[in-house]
């Protein structure tokens, strides 16, 4: 492609430079507007400077890539809601045998989950759990955070849905999910194992044998404590229920004591006693004639009435006891019925939740199977996302709000900015200078090509690198053979993804781990740039070099 007019080249380079600065350093002091606004600013400048016409700017937005990215994000949201990542977290601490065992598990779990659910999602969900697990067991967080970030990047290279640059490569190249996985799986497998070995060697002294023994017991205690906490009843709740029942029971007794029938019995007893007192007064005022006989008759009458009163009082007390016992039985029956209803409702809710989770997992598996069968990746992901929305049978706004729309907008602006920079002719001129020495059919050419991709991925980020170089590398390889063209796309996917492990700014997954770890309450940890670089340089170079020998086209 010929170079554009000098004015267009200068203005296009300025717009792309502003985009690059804000994409790599989103909080620069002179313009701290972030990556998303930076990409929109770069796109707007490309249109204002007339580097690209407005109509072509709209055409530059790749809708299939946005659809695939949106669908995978929605599926990831529902998987998180179905506790998939919670189970992955428990898998990390289940019967752990120490720091080294935990490190290997993190490498394995993060690599597999990132290949299926994208590396960014994996890092967002697992960072806090891994940091707390390391802190609780008196282990240094740095090895485990580096294991999460680096293994997520390596594992995400295996599938088209593992990271954004793979999405771009899969859509632009037309490589099916099955061939993509088959071509990169050996490199990902060996690269992941090599990365874990480098981590173990690098942090061997920190993960000593003495600490391993302490960690093994501590992890078991932590997991057991968590399980007990999940199933422990609240003492405050239990005491509240008991006091409520006692109040109800006391009020029921008061109600029975105030009932009309009992009040009538007590009134009758009072009237009898008052009549007896009046008779005694009459006897004292009577004449002396026949006093003894009257007193004898009154005494016998008092005895008889006293016996009747005692019998009535016994009847009243027995009825009171029987009614109290019946009220206790009523309260007990009410409590039993409420408890049975609550247990029935809770079991029903648990059953519904289990069925819903199973449906989410089945839909996700169906999506992966459909991708392996070669169906359209964008519409497959969108169909799976909408199927989960329908199965949820609720307002979808809370789940859809968790989708990273800022990332989708960032991609829109980046598509326009990169397409405008391509129209200046500068990328083509630079590639024409490098292309004769970067042929895919020679070892030296592959080495130089990999170094170019590695440097550009850390300087301009991996997704813009893929957009700038993808078509040119594929066109150069197509001159050799169609098989080499496919291999060139896979090499681009492998190197641009693993290049993210070189520095902290190499990939979004690294930045997510760093920011998440820094913001965790009580367990915060600052992963420094130099601390990452000391591990990232040897790991990236070794993993990339070994993987290049295993990348094959099928």
C-alpha cells in the first residue's frame, strides 16, 4: 500500500499516538480519561482529521467480534452466578499439601478456566480468593498472583474465546474452533508446565518444606472452618425465636385466665364466701334462746359449704391445668407445622437452584460442543447467552449490567483508530521493510517475526498488534502454502498472547490481577512492575520459544 499524503500521515500518526498513550497508560497526568475514552478520542480524531471517512469508520467496526465478545461475557456472568468459580476456588484448597502443591493447582485451574471463560474473567474472580488463601496460611502472595496471571495468559491461547486477540484472529482468519484448539493445544500444554516449573524454581526458597507442612494443616483448618460457618445457625436468631415462643405461650395463658367461664367460677366462689360471712353476723345478733342449736346447725352448714367450695376450686384448677396443657400442645403443633413448612420451602428452593445450575452448565457445554462442530462462533455465543437469560426467568437487567460495555466501546474505537492508521500507509511501509527477513518458511524468519510480535504486543498492546499485522503476516505466508497461512495465524495468536507475560503492562489480565490484589480489604498486596518483570522476561522467552516448535496447522 502506498503512503498517503504527508499531512494525512502526520495527523493519523498523532491520533494513533494519543490512542496508544491512553491505552497503555490510562491515567497519564495531562489527560487521565482512561482507555475507553482514549480509544473513542483516537477514533474521533481520525474522522476529524479526515484520515478516514465517517462511512468507512462505521464499516471498520467488526460486529462479529463484538457479538462473540458480548456472548462470552454474558455466559461468564451466568456461570459466576451458578457458583462455577466458587467451586473452582474450593478445588484450589481441597486437601492441599502445601505451598508448592497450591502453586501447581493455581497454574492448572487458571489455565483451564481461562481457555473456556476468558483470561480476564478468570483473573477477576480468582484473584481475591487466592490472595486470602495465601494470607491465611502465612504464604507470600507474589508467587500465586504471578501463577494466576501468567497461567491465565498461557491457557487462554488454546481457544478462540480465551482472549480478545484470539477472537480477532479466529474471525479474520476463518479458522474453526476445533482446528484452532488442535493447532495450539500441544504448545499450551507444554508451555503451561514449563511456566509452572519456572515458578517453582524461582520461588523454591519461599515455599520451603517447613512452611509446606504448616500450610497443609492450615488449609484444612480454613476449609473446615468455612464449611462450619456456612452451616452454622445464628445464636441471635435462635434466641429470638425462643423468646417469641415464650411470649406467645404467656399471652395464651393470660387469655385462658381471662376467659368468661373461669371468671364465672371465681365469682360464684366469692358470692358463697360473702353469704357465709353474712350468716355469721346474723348469728351473733340473734337471741340467747337456742344459741347452741343454731351454732351447731351453722357449723354443720359451714362444713358442707366449705366442702362444696373446695370441690369447685379443685374442678377449676383441674380445668385450668388441662386448658394450659392443651394450649401448650397447640403451640407445639403450630411450631411443628411452621418448621415443616419452612423445611419444605427450603428444600424446594434448593431443588430449583440445583436444576437451574445444571441447566446453566448444560447450556455452556452445548455452546462449547457447537463451537467444536464448526458453527458460527458469534451467533453460537449470543444464542447461548440468550438461552441463559430465558432460563433465568427473571429481569435480565442485573445480569446484563455486569457485562463490560466499556470494553466493547473500547473495541469500537480501537477498530476505527487502527483502520485509520493503516490508511496512512505507515504499517505497510514498515512491514515491507521487515517482511523479507520474517518469512514463515525459515527458522530465522520465524524468530524475527516472533520478536517483532513480542515487542509490538508490549509496546502497542496485543489486540492492536494483531489488527495491524494479522492480514500482512497471513498474506506473506499464503505465498508459501495455505497450510503455512493457517500456521502463521496460529503463531500470531501464540506469540501475541504469551507476550502478555513479559511485563505488567503486557496484557489486561496482568493489570486486573494487580488492581484486584491492591484493592482487597485486609489482604491487599502491591504487585510491582519490577517484581513482575524479573519473572516475566525469562518465562516469556522460554515458553514462547518452546511453543513455536509445537504450533502446527491441521
